C-alpha cells in the first residue's frame, strides 16, 4: 500500500486509511480461523509471485548482463 504514493501521488492522503481498513479486515476474517485467511490470500499471493517472476524474467531478458553478478569472479576482482 505504501507504494501507492509513487504510482498515484493524489492517493497519498489515503494510504493510512487504506492500511487501517486492510488490517481491520484481516482481524475480522481471522476470527473465522486461519484457514479462511489462507483461502482468501492464497490466490492473491500466487498472482503476486507469478507477477514478480514474469517481470523478473522480462527484465533479465531485456538486460542479460545482470546475470554477470552471479559470476564469483566479480566478487574477487
């Protein structure tokens, strides 16, 4: 939620209220058991991690030289 101010600066004043709403919803849902929270957030987390993987792979494809950072040679020299 904190990153919203970068994408949409006009939402800067809404960051704290949105955070409070999200936390409140988490506590309300949690009283029904952690299984309910898991069922709700599992698809969201799956989409999030898939998005990170796709964006990371696209960035590596566009700039393959970043893979040179994995070469131990650069750690020594």
